[in-house]
C-alpha cells in the first residue's frame, strides 16, 4: 500500500508563507555571485588585497619632492665603480624603509683602474711647456677623480699631433687621401657619443672604436674632446651662455667613459695605444696652433664641417703640428683589486618561478645627475610605490626583483657578474628585465626593446600623460609616436646577451635645440638638472610611472601579456629596412629567411590567439567554486613566452663580441640606435657575402626553432 501510494500523483500543498522554500535558491545565487566575482575580480572584495587599485597607487605615489631628494643624495659624493659601498648601504636602507624587507647587497670581486696623479697632457715648444691641461672640470671637493678613460692602456708618449675629426674609418680614409702623415703622431679626435645633433647627422661613434681606428692608422696615442659643434644650435657662438649661466656646454667640461672591463682586457680586445680625455678649452690651445698647417677640414667633405671652435679662433687645419711643437701624453691608471656592490630587493610573488626584474646602475663618472642619477632617483620612487602597495596587503602574481647595479660604466661589470652567477635561474625563470639609464635629461622619449615587450611599452606610455603635451590630454605615446629600436643599453646588454631575457630600456633625453646634456662630465650635477635638465622634475616622475606600469603589466596578469606576433612583425620591418638601405644582394639569397618569418608569423598568430582565449575565459556555472588560480594551460603558455627569447641564443657569440650570444641584438649605449641582426647587417654592409650567408643561416635556424616552439605547444594543447 505504501509503495502504491507513493506512485500516485501528489497534489501540491497550499503554500505557507512562513515556509522557506526559496532559501536554497537564494543561497546558491549568493554563492554563485560571490564565487564569480571572487574568480574574476570585477567588483571590490571584502579582503583588503582584492579591493586595492594597484594602477592608481603606481600613478599617485611618485613625488617630485622625493625624487629631487634622491637626486641630491646620489650626486653629492663620488660613486665611481669600486667606490660605491656607502651608496649601496644607503640604498639598501631606503628600500627596506620603503617596505622591501628582503633587500640585500650582493658584492663581487673584480679589478678596476684608478688614475694616479701622474696623468698629463702638455703642449711643448722646444721642450718648454706652453700649456698643460688641468684634467679636472668641476669642484673636486666631493672626491671625484681626475678625468680618464676606463681601461685605456697606460703609456708615456710624445710627438707631433694631427686633427682626425671623429676618428671613423671614413675620417682616416680622407686623411690618407690628402696625404696627411699619421704614423708616429698623436691624434686629436672629437667624441661622438651622446649628442642628439651628432646622431641626427649620422656621425656617432663609440669612443673605443675611434681609438682602435687610430691605432690601425698608425697613431701612437689619442686625445679626445667634446666639440661644441656637436651640440647643434645651442652654443656660445650662437649667443647661448654656457652653464651655469645658460644652457650651452661649459668649455671646461671633460667627457669621461669606459672602454671595457677586466674581462675585455684579459681577452686583449681593447685599444693598444694610450688615450686621455681633455676639455674643449684644452682643445682650443692645441688646435689653434694647427692653423695654417696642413689641409683645411673644409676640403674634406660634409663629415668634417661640424666643428664649433671657429668662434674661438680654431680654423680646423688637420696638421701635422709644426716641428717645434710636440704633445706629451701620460696615462697612468693602476688596476686595483676591488669590489662592486649590487643592491637587490625582492617582492615574492604568488608564483616564484616567474621573475620580473627592474634595474638601473648607480655608478657614475662624476655627480651623474642625468647618467645614472636620474635613473637611480626614479628607481627609488618605483620601489617606494610598490612598497606602498605592499603595505595595503597587495602581493604580485610574479616575483619582482629590483636591482641597483654598480659597474655599468666599465662594460656592465656589476650586472655581468650578478647575471653570470644566476644565469641558470634567469634562463629558467626570468620574464623580462626593465632598465633605465637616463630617466630625465630632456623632453625626447627614447626606448629600445625586445619585440616581446612592445605591448608593455605601448600600454604603459599610453597610460601616462606627457609632460610636453602639444594638445590637452596627450599621453607619452601620443607625443612620442611609438618607434622602438632594437634591444640593448646599459645593464640590459647583459640580460639580453647572456641568458637571452627580454629587455627594455627607456627614458627622456634632449632633442636638438634643448639645453646641452653635459654627459659624463663634472657638470652633470644636481644644479644642472634642477635648472636645465628637468626643472620641475616632471620627466623623472613620468619615467617613474611608466617604469612601474611596465612592471605591473608583466607581473600581474595570470597570462603573460606578450605577443609573439610582434616579433614576426619586427623581423619583417628589419628586412624592409635592409631593402631601403640597399643591403639586399643577389649574392645572399634571403628568400629562405622570408619564408621562415612567414612560418613564424602564422604560428605566432595562432599562439597569441590561444593565449588570449585563456585570458578571455569566463567562469561558467560548473566552475563557480573555482579560485583565481593558475591552471596547466596558463602555466604552459607563460613558459613558452619566456622560452621564446631564448631560441635566439648562439653559443659562439657575435662577431667581435663572443660574450654576446643573442643573434638579433648587439651591445649598445642608451643614446645610440643599434643594428638588428648585427652579424647579417654588418656583413651585408661590408660586402662580405660568405659571412652574410653564415649569419643568414644561423638566424634562419633560430627563427625556425622559435616557430617550432609555438607549433609544438599548440599541438600539445590540441590547438
């Protein structure tokens, strides 16, 4: 009877308004609601970390007052490589004060040169001293060393001298064509490094290369100076007063610099003749005495027409000097056992095997307000901004590492030793290295990056207002335009070239016509920055915000926000530049490379689409218990993006740079535009078809490897 009764239809009972029949549905609805938003994070959450707006914090914390104070400290005393212990301790203490409790000093043994008091550049007439260069250019009370070039060979030389323009191959060819005697003489050469005007005229050349060219031409030594003609229109001859009274370059300023490091010296790849830097004021004394001796630079073509000392009585005859005159040059720098001290701060992430590294170098040739002090001051504000986030309970998805490196001015010896020590870890876990050498010294935004980081650069610059808007509301990206040059610069050179980690370097530098940046001189000081380099400190703050947002762009999303497609597009652009420069040759068939790039392009589009699908997934009803956690698909995509850059590693290294293993990027300074695919590019320029074919095949093989990496993962994922 009971079973029969159960099989009969049951009439619905009258609803009792006090009976809670809807409670299960209500409870399920509440659970679904909170689980959904807990998973996707689209509403504020009860727990503090989930209510925190990281982006707003990174944009609001940086302070003009703070960044100005950091600059005042870093420029207050000598901090040449090997002399940085006090500033390392101070930086460590500050970062801990900001909330980065895991901040340590990583010290490394090395050898660095330090000049004696025997350095000398003297002009003699029949053994009588006519003029002697002081070799100091600013207040030395803070312990700044006399001017010298790092790892220039020591020597005591004397002889006649000749003017050699910028010391390029073309310059020495012109001297030879005009039968100017070089062998056994000393060269007077203009430095052509950081000037925007020199870059615009395509006259830039690295100081060590000028000296190597001089040695090859038969000179026994070199004296280098910075000519005011390299400063474009902002010169005393055009009515501008020199600093501190105006924006022009002080004639007393002496531009220092390094040639390499102890490892380069041990490999015997540095110039073998002595050289020393002098000021333009010193150069006037030497070059004016060449007036009427030898051909005039006016006869040598356009490359020789950029001299600015005519206002001071220099005619730019090339010499040689008259027989009664001689130049005496003494370079004496002892190589000492010392240490460099890197400050390393760490914010542990939820994922500890993916690292975003943010760094700058701290050592400078003088006060270094622009290079590197503006970067160091901005880095402190980046660290302080993330420290504020930590205090609010925020924690990054990925581990963030901050690095204040010492020794960049000596071929990045500090970061080189740190990267070498941790190379296996970096290869396995590093997502990117974000570098700034010069955060502020003018209004022109410059950047160089691996194509994998293009999206991070553009996203960050589009989110920060430009200090020099031409119309209201313009972002840095709006004003800048988006041009990115090949990766490298400063300590980024070591991260891209050894473990092949994706890198970016950026900052603001002078445009032609803006106050002259007294790069690597004693006048790159706090007063110059406060009055001319960045009055108001707005560019420091802008760089800080961009830097922080780039780090967050890479450290926060579950799926790495990178695009392999940008790499394929970059390859296409680089080859198009080859064609525009007339470098395509029937002797080097690039068809196979073009076909391989197309293969990469197809694989990259599919892979980026797959990665985007993981970003765009929605929480369905059966996943409402899920947390915002990794899954194997996301981990796999992230590992592929990290491994992608490593596909361009080549163990033998680049031609002339066997310690640089990335086949697409060459070591570079922040102020120059390096070549992409340098082995192929340089070989095509020289007409060395055999070497060009070699590099074409090496690069093509690695593009194929990169495409295969993407294809294999898609196949494994069933895509």
